[in-house]
């Protein structure tokens, strides 16, 4: 799960794109990137290369040179340029895979390839509105899942953990020692306008000593303050039973201003539910 240097070979020429291709492109003043395939991807093709390959063609406008990178993905789900860094989310397996889709985040440094990074496999990913942060759930692959933040504005991209190594590192528990394990991050995620506060709900067993409640699954509201050098979460229990959450209803949206979080629910009994406002927990000083 740690970031690894991504060494990409350069191809001399592109073959003709297949008829089913859904190309995509992005550009800034220095580069233009064109993908041979984005979405819906290669899932429905009966004859694939092994592994499936999507080509990213990069035009350096200043030098008038073109470089082609082969990317072993079934689909490109999100992509954007930030200066000389190409950031993208690619799917590693078929959409219908029994374990669910798994993704890879790749940051390609177009001016210095050894500074490129790749993080995988991801089960969930949530970009901040300014594309400076990526909150991700990493597949534990027969071990507990991990939750981390990837800072995209640094070169190369840097990964910091909220939860890792089966709970050996657990910043949630630093804020709330009674929190049990394992911890899972629920959809959706809310971001403040400046993308420095991130809000979401986690589920975890009650770690209390009382045998009547120990191990009972509970929900917790998490507010993460993204400082310059670390992510500092504040956690507190959150009772959502009156909104049918966990028994058919789901949270469809979280909006935060950095002080409060406004939840919108979709109830399983079709009853109308007004948005509900919660005070955010505060990071211990």
C-alpha cells in the first residue's frame, strides 16, 4: 500500500484506436494528455490484451514532443492535470468482479518520471473539491482495510494514514480511546469550501469495558482538520437511529462549513426527511 516509484516505458507509436474507444483529454499551457479509452472502459470486450492496456499520449507543447504511456487499467474514472503532474484514477479489475471494483491512484510527473507515484488497491476514493487531497480506503487483502489521505500538491504525492496496519496506527482512537476495531468509512464524504475540513461517518464496535455494550456496532461522526503537515481527526459517537440509518436509510449528502455538518437522508419508508445539522467534534488540543 505504500507509494512506489512508477517507471513508465516510452512507446514509439500508437496503433489505431478501436471502434469502441471512448477517448478523453485534458490540457494546460504546457501539456496535453489524450487517453485512448476512459469510460465505460474495456469491461465488455471479449478479447483483451493481458493485462488490459489504455494508452496515455502526452504532448509537451514547449518541446513539441510526444510521449506515450501504457496504463494497465480497465477504465480511467477520473483524471486532471496540476502543473506538470498528471493525476488519475484507474480501475484494476472488471466492474463486475465479485470482490467489487478496485482502483489505483497514479500521479505521473511529466517533467521528472522518477518522481511519479502509484497507490493501490483502493476500494473507495474521495477527491477534495480543489483536487489537493484524496481520501482513500485501501483494500486490506485478507487484512483489515486502511484509511489514508494522499496530498496531491507535493511532488511526489505523499500518503498519511488515519488507520493502518490492522489498527496498529489508529488516529481515530487517539481522539476517542474507547473506539473499537475494525473501523469502516461510510459514504458519502463532505468537504469544507477551502477543502481543509473533511467530514464523514465511520462504523466501529463499541470498545467500552461494559460487557452489555462492548462489541455493539456504533456510528461516529469524524471531522478531519487537514493541517500543513498532518491530518488531525476529531471523533464522537453519533446516534442516527431516529433517521433509520443502518436499517434501510442512507446518507445521500454531507455539507460542511467547518463548524457544522448538514446530513441529507434517503429513508427506506419514503418519508420526507429534512436536512439535519450536527455540530462537528473538535480536535483535542
